[in-house]
């Protein structure tokens, strides 16, 4: 039983409970810090001309990369199962394009976050 009318469960015997209470008095609970928000950060930022142009070009680039991946996937499905070299080349090409697409999408997210 706590002094303020609350009940808390403690695993252990009474001696261990008293020790934990004594240790708690020596080490007071950490104070909560209040983070003040900078009022200047509330103003939405605009994209520069170059960033806006890059954002517009990214949309076209994403479509191109997705088409290339789709074409390579069709090629991969059409390759004879015994032609391991071509299968590996197509798979590596798809993996490379997926990595490029991922980095492009990360940049797109950065730029679109700036506009919001």
C-alpha cells in the first residue's frame, strides 16, 4: 500500500522492497525536460527552383525506371530455365534498377516533405 491510497505490486520480500525505497530516495526521479519549439520552424519552406525542377523530373524518372524493371521482369520470365547466365544478368539488372528506384524515391520523399 502506498501512502497516497494507491496499491502497487512488488515482486520480492519486504527487505528488498525497503531497499528499493531507500535507493529511490537517494536517486530522485529524473526531471522531465520541456522542449521549446522554435517559432521560426512553423513557417513552411518553399523549394528552390532547382529543387522544384528536380522534383518534376523525378516523377518522369520513376516512371522510366518502373518500365525498365517491368521489361526486364518480362525478359526474365521468357528466358529458358537452363540459361543461367542470362537469368543472372537479368536478375542483377532488376536488382540494380530497384536500388536506383529506391534512392530516387528517398529523394522524392525529402523534396515533398519540404513542400509540406
